[in-house]
């Protein structure tokens, strides 16, 4: 950018000279600073004048990046199992055909092999069993190592070491000025705070293998005043002390031998390359060693096993080329800008100094979740939930341990699903029950309202959660279960009713409810015959809240109605007669055989019949009374088998044959008493009924002269 500016100034100066020397001539500069140029002299690879070319990290001029398939602009990426364009979302199925399987410590999908207490895959927890040094910071200057023991000790004075026979088998320099001390399980570990120890200058460790057998390793710089020769010279011959046969000179395997790695409680972390490089604060590009790919174990990462042959490291984590926080004094020093990120807030670092804190952070999260868990719980879940990819290969191994540390999977290993069961609202004035659903059997229950019960009853709207704690102190929390106040439905039963007795009615409540329920077995919206009284309706909405409303039903007063028929029996072939009047007058008669105010025995037929007299008052209310008439068989001319008068067929669809031998007057009435057909004949004839509607009719034959009448009930199809 500055070079372009200087070019522009120089060209502008010469342009002014040209203008001053030649009068009014002025050349135009192109984007490359060339007078009357065509912008071609400074084009970058993307064709932009004075451009910077393809962006760092991009693969073309369009800003695309290289996909995992090596194609520029491809959207394919590595899945969590390291497969390009793979579909794996979780690491537990990497290398396994069944996504529900996980690999055991032997790398077998769905296998059952686990790490034993000694850190051995599929071991029997016996290789590391040994003694516990009680009060190890104040032990006697002369002591005996048990024949069956396996102990790891650092000393701070020259002390004789005796076997069970009282024989001096070695001397040790005991260093008592401890900076840190741990006595853990069956191992006593003392860290005097020496400088980092490697295989070529190992301090020392004393170990027995039962029956007095031992190995003893050392280095020249335990303490400057303590010579290396004490560990290498004046060693008894095996003919004198056969147990000395296990002595080894300083380590030649280049194994991980720092005294902390002798403890089963220490988690050793390998260093994995985190990124290729970064842009620094001063604009420079830092690129790390290209021999190691991102995700591959770094060249600076020590490999196992430890001196006991136990797999080390335990896991690996991102370390090399990591950007982390730094002190303000360091960040504000311009001399450090090349080692900072482009934002100037983070420092480039690397090695196990970055990988180990990452695992320590996982441990902090794990122990925060499970406050009563011990080192073995964490180590087990850490090593059982690692990421296995193409770099790690089959695990465990001496480079990646049991794989790459996976913070989420490790913490979730102790997570139990917890949900809250219950309504999401409270009806006004009501309460609800909330309980939790989980597969765990908690030893402690803590609701957000302070309750420790399995089920809580609340009347208060709020966001509710519940924490469950198991015997390891692992806390699993439910999602938020919101509880609000529901609204009661608005209910309208309707207006009070004043109706006629024995009148069908319908009760139809309205409002915001979804279900309406009436008292007295009344169904909303369906007709029924009510009794007088109060009817209550309960409306319930979709939230389960309910409201009530009511109405009353009363009956109008009606006039008393009476009807007593004077003729109670009559032959079926007898003539029709006018029924007795009902009280009050003006009512309507109904029943079998009734046409208008007349009762027709033949129409009613043989049997007991009830004639009803109904009266409608001024309110439209109907009252009624009934009287019985019995119709019996007789031998009169009304028998249809009488040879004088016959009709057939009956029922008929059209033609009705009337057979008479005396002059008769023919009339046909419908059931309302209306005459719909009349005729006269003295001889048999066919009467056509095609103009009549289907139904029941009364046919009357009246003999002229004698006034003898015969009636028939005719059915027209």
C-alpha cells in the first residue's frame, strides 16, 4: 500500500512537471499509477490492480476454501471420526459398524475389556498392589520393605534398606525437604520439586516385586553432593544376594519416567497439534512444522510406556500452536506482537503445557458435576469417552494413550436424563403436582423452590427445575418447566325458562369452554323433557380449568282439562258417533278411529282405544285428558264377508272394486275428515283411486232409503 502511494506521488510530480513545461498538458493515471495506463501492469492473480491475490487460507479468488476431498470450494468436511464427508455425529461409533456400540480399551467394538485399578487394559488389578507407607514423612532411618510389597519412595537422607532377613540390600538418599506431598491409595508419592526429569537423567525409584526382588534406577543429579556411583558401584554380586538379579542400569528405553507418572492417580497427557498456524498481531503469518498435520501427535510429545510398562500417556489433547490468554504487560510489549493473535489478546503457546490444562479443565468440570467422585471415576470416564480417529489408530497405544480427550462426552458420561412431569399452568385458585422422571435413584433431590420431596404441590407460577444427586455427588438437572396461571373459561348457561308443562326443550351453554356438562343428566344441545328447578352447567377449557353458570326452569299454569266418553263399548260394525264434549270447549280430539269429532269403530278396529281431548290455552300450553272405548266384534252387515256389500282389494294401489246390489251413496274421507271422493251406484263398479295420495282413508257406503251405513278402512299404497 505504501509503495503504491509513493509511486503515485512520484507520478503526480512528473505530471505537474509535464504540465508546467509543456503548457496545459496533463496525463491521466490508471489504478497502477501509470499515466494513461490500462490497469494491467499491477494486476494480481485475481486480476485486481494492486490487489493482494488469493486470501490466506482460501483456494481461489472467490473466497472458497479447500474441502476435505481436496476440491476447491467443496463443502465436504471431516466428521468427528475423521472421515471426509462422513456422517458420524458422535465419536462412540468411530470404527464400529453399529452406532450403538463403543470400543473397549482393546479397541473391540462392543467389547467388555476395561482398565483395571493399575491402569492395565483387561488386567486383574494385581500388578500394582503394594504397601502403604504410613507416616512416610517421619519414618525410621532403618526400615524393612515387605517381601510382598510394591512401593514407590523418594528419600532425603542416606538410609540402609533391609530385606526381611535383616540383610542390607541397598542404600537410598532420602530427600525430606518436600514442596508437595501426596499419600494416595497404595502408593506414596513425594514430589521434591526437582527440575523436569527425563530418561537420560532419571532421579530414582525403588521398587520390590515380592520375595525381596527389586529394581533400582538412578541418576547423577539427585543432589549434587550425592554421586551417581552410589547407584552403579559397590553393588553386591548375585552370588551373594540373588535378589540383586533384577537391578537395571539407567534407562535406555527412553520411556516416560518422571516420578509423577509412577502414580496411578496421575493422568499423563500427550500433545496433539492444534492448528497449522495463525496471523500475528503485526500481520505476519506463523506456520508451524509442516511434517506434523493438525490432529497428529506433536514431535515434542513424549511417548510411553512408563518404567512399569503401563500405558502412558493416558490421553492426548490439543496443545501445539494454541492461542491462549496472556498478561497485559506481555501483550502490551511490541516485541511480542509476532507471537500474538491478530486481535492482540491471545498468545501462541504449545506443548503439554497447553494440552495438560485442557484435561485439567475437563477434570474440573467433571468434579464440579460429581463432587464425590474420585480420581478413578474420572480417569475411567475420561479414557472410555475419547475421540478415536485416523491419527490415533487402535487404542490404547504409547502415543495417544486411550485417544483424544473429549470434554463433552466425559462430563455427559455421568449425566442422567431428568424431566419434570406435570401441567404447565395452574387454574385460578387451584394447585398442581410436579414430579420428576429419571432413570437414576437419587440420594438427594433439590427443587428450585427449595423442596427435597419427590413430588411437590404448588400454587405459585414460576420456572421450575429439579437437581438430582447420586452417590458420587453427580448432579443432573432437568430442563426448565415453566408454570403460568391459566384463565378460567367464560360460561353462559342462557336465560331462565318459563315453559309449558310437558314441553321438550334444549339447554345449550356457550362460552370459551371446550366441554359443557349439565346437572340432571342433561346433554348440552340435545332436547329433553325438563322438570322445574335449577340447572347448573360446568364448562371446562383445554387447560383443564372450569367455570359454572346456571338457569332455572319453571312451568306456566294451565287450565284443567277433562274428558269422559259416555259410550265406552261399541261393535266394530256399528255406525260412527260423535264423541262427548270435553271441558273446556274448543279442544281437539285424537286417537284411533277419530275423524274430526266422530269415532268410527270400523276405522279403529277391534280392541281397546283411547280418545284424547287436548285443549290449548292463551299461552300456547296444551293440556289433555283421555277416555277409553272398547270396540268388539259383532255380526252386522259391516262384516266384509257380507254378500250384499263387498270391497276389494284392500290395500290397493289404484283400482278398488265395490260390489253392491242396492243403490248406495259412496264417499271417501281422509284422516282429517275431509271428503276427497263421492259417487253413486246401484251395481258393482270399479272406483279409481289414482288421484289419491298414499295413506289411510275411510270409505262410507250409505244405503239410499234405509240410511243403513257401512264403513271400511281403506289403505292406498
